[in-house]
């Protein structure tokens, strides 16, 4: 087993967390959104979202670190490109949804995000299976977020 490069691991986690933090900063306050629009069934309280996302960004960062430091199976470069693409999609989603309140576009972007996360997990699995397993909660959450985005668009 390879020795953990703690500096690279911390950088990978912090970089992922910063994507979320910067997106949240550019989004502005999201609490007003929950008062302005009807919420679909199964919507969690607003306080749940930052907690879940902080955990998911950490798992993404750990997964990316594991893939980056794995032997190339032919999928490593692909996996890291998809990782970056899904981070960009993830970054834009909350801005579209909360800042600009373009619900239909946010629903489309949420579905694209779920597809990108699934592709990332597939690539991670073929490079470093543990990295894929760590991101299964992210896929589940992104699918749930897709439901919430689509349902919010439909009922509003």
C-alpha cells in the first residue's frame, strides 16, 4: 500500500470544498428562496443542504486524490476530466437555481450533473474502486437534487 501524501490529500479536499464555498458565495442567501417557492414533497429543511454538501465535497476530494495517485488503468485521465466537468456543472447549478431562479434550466443542469457524476463514478471504479464507492452518496444525492429541481420547476 502506498503511503498517503497528506499534503495532496488536504489540497484535494480543500479544492473541492472551495468549489462549493465559492458557488455558495456567488449564490447569495438561499433562505429566501425557500420562502418564495412551493417546496416539493420530501424537501429537507434548508439547514440540511450545507451539511450534506460539505460531506459530499470532502468525499469527492478524497476520491479524486485516490484516482490521481493510482496507477493508470487507462481511465485515470478520463476520470479526472469528468471529475472536473462535474465540479463545473455542480458549481453552476446552485447559481442558476438560487441566484437567477431559472428553475427549468436548473432542472436540466441537475440531470446533467447526475449523469456526469455517474460517468465519474464509472471512471473512478475502473481506476480505483474505493474512489467510486466513496462517491455513491454523491450520486444518490444528485439524483435526489434532480428530483427536487424538477419538482420545484413543475409546481412553481
